[in-house]
C-alpha cells in the first residue's frame, strides 16, 4: 500500500515538474517574440523618424507611455502603407502629437 502511495506521489511530482518546464519554455518563447517585435518596431522607427523626433518621443514616453505607443503604431502603419514620403522631422512630429492629443475640457468656476 505504501509503495503504491509513494509511486503516485512520484508520478504527481514528475507531472508537476513537466508542467513547470513547459510553462517556463512558453514564457521564454513569448519573451523572445516580444523582444523581436520590439526590435523590428525600433528599426522601422529609426528609418521614418529623424533623430530629434525620436528623442522627443522617448522624452514623452517617460510620462505617457501608452500615448507614445499609440503614436508609434500609427506612424508605422503610415510607413507600411506607403503614405510617408520622407522621414518625419521634429516639427512634423509636434504637429502630429498636437492633433492626436485629446481635447482638454475647459472648466469655468463662477462665484456668485
């Protein structure tokens, strides 16, 4: 009886170890795919943005990373569709950022 119990424990332990190895491999594969995607994205951005424009995006990323990701996605889509004729300068990027920012709601307080 104890031999059977020990054998069951051993099998269960092996099964858990296999599952952990599989999940670790899957996580490593996902991490590698994410890094490759980020490298491709940065490569495309290097070709479509001037140095000053890239610096501006990196500066904005410190405070608003989601906003910068959205803008980068739009710029990459424009480049892939062939709608960009030349590299985007800092001034052009400023205009794009200004258009993409949500309108601020104006609050007026009146005292009676």
